[in-house]
C-alpha cells in the first residue's frame, strides 16, 4: 500500500503546482 501513498503525495504536489501556475497566469 506504499505505492498508493506515493501517488497521493505526488497528486498533492501536482495540485499545488497547478494552483500556483494558475495564480501566475491570472496576474
């Protein structure tokens, strides 16, 4: 079940990057 944990962490990182990128695009 470690694999699922890694994917979840990766998903959080991607989500954070996307949110930051969208903020930069809006400015």
